[in-house]
């Protein structure tokens, strides 16, 4: 993943943290899959990453 794409993904993840904080992980996951594909031009996220990222988003965390 190049630096620009990484920055775009991090920006998307952090924006989701603000938007989905406190929501159930099962609600976060489908939206995360959709937005990840949009930001990466059709890229897929692996299941372990999806779960880990969705947990962090639901908890209102942040990504660096």
C-alpha cells in the first residue's frame, strides 16, 4: 500500500470512529467493507482486519 492510499484509508477509518462510536460491531462491519472498497478502488479487507478495525471503530478509538 503506497503512502497516499495508506493516508486515505487512515482518514476513512478515523472518520468512521467519530461516526460509529458506540454502535454494535455487526453494524460497523458492512459499512467498513463498503467504504474500504471505495477508498482502495475495489480492495478487500481480510476478516481478521475487518473484525479488529470494526471493534476499534465501535469503541471510538483512533488509527495512526
